[in-house]
């Protein structure tokens, strides 16, 4: 999958998901909206939860290489990116700003 294959959703369409709780109602709702094509880690606190979602939707989890050392387990879904920005698709970028964690990023 290339970043261009990731569909763009407006935040008003509730495309941004911040939860570690997985239930069938939520999964059905996400599936009806087209599923999850990629997960961008902005702060590595909930990485296990992100991977749990990635497994369900067969989607990559992108984390900045500077935070890779914080990953306590291996997963085929975790992919690292380098530099100051990473294009998830033509309309969304992950920007590394650094903070408490050197790879901390925001979506733009």
C-alpha cells in the first residue's frame, strides 16, 4: 500500500480514532466508513492499542524512527519513518515536532 492509497476523511466524519476499547459496534461503524487504511503514531503511549487496531484492519502503524526504541514488542504492522515529515496521503502529513518523546508528531 502506498500513501496515495489512503483515503482522506474530514475530521467531521469522525475518521480520527483515539481509543483502546474495541467492540463490535465500533468496528461495524468503522467498516461502514471504509475501514482504517493507516495509523499514525503521534505519541507512543498507546502503541499496543494501535497495533491491536492494525491487526483487525490489516493496516500499517507508522511511528517515527526516533521512537522505535520505545517499542517493547515486534509486529509486522509497525513501520518507521524518517525525517521531519511523512506523507500519509496527498492531504495528510505527519510532522515530527519532538516533545517529551523525540519522535512525537502531529497530523497536518
